[in-house]
């Protein structure tokens, strides 16, 4: 999985509680490659390569508040406005006479969130940040399925969702 994002937004500083509020928006691209070509499932089905491409607009805010002894706490909330997606299914991995499907996806959204604990030093900030990411993508458009260039049916990417969670450990210079 590869994700590229460009974000822009101002920082608003609050002296009363030593806080920073940073709203932002930008552009994002997410690529996921699931390659099971050459493998056979436990039900006897042949695997193939699948590529997911999502283009989206992230809209969010980051909050940080300083607490005692050079410690800070923070949170991040984000909504990802899904613009368009393409799901490429390499069915020719299973049978070379089949075409590869390219299904256009038009509906969906993403959500992100995290909380963070930051230890600030003079030269480095250490960050401990549990996070989650969620995608909800609607059914794709249909694409023709061909066998030796003759249309034999159609294929689509069903409505799906995915959830990721993890822990980010970082050092900020």
C-alpha cells in the first residue's frame, strides 16, 4: 500500500492553554496492490492481482495542548471525500483469454482519527499515537468481461469497507 497526500492549512496558537489548532485540506491518492496470482484458495479458486486506486480530498483538523513537564496531548480528526476510484482486476492471471477488468468507483468516503501523547525536548519531540482509518466505498460501475474478445458477462467491485488501526511512533526534529 502506498499513500501520497498534500495538505495545507494554518496553525492557530492559543496562549491560554498553550494549544495549537490546525485545520487543513488537500489532495490524496491511495494505492493498494493485492497480488494472489499463482495461488489457490482453500476453496480451490485461483488468485489474481487486484489494484485499488483512490483519489480523495482530505479535510481535517489537528489539535495539540501542552500539559506539564514538556508533555503534550493531541488529537486528529479527518473526513476523506472520495472523488473517484479505479479497481483493476487482472483476470488474465487466471486465464490469459480473459480481459482485465477496470471498474470505475464513484461513491464513498473515508474517516481517520488518532490521539497522541508527545514528549517534548529541546531538539526532538517523541510521539506515541494510536490511530484508525476507515474506508466505505460503494459498488463500482459494471465492466464488460470478455473471453477471447467476446463479451461473456460483466464484473463489478462490490460495496466494501475496510478498517485499519495501528500505532505510530515518531521522532520529530
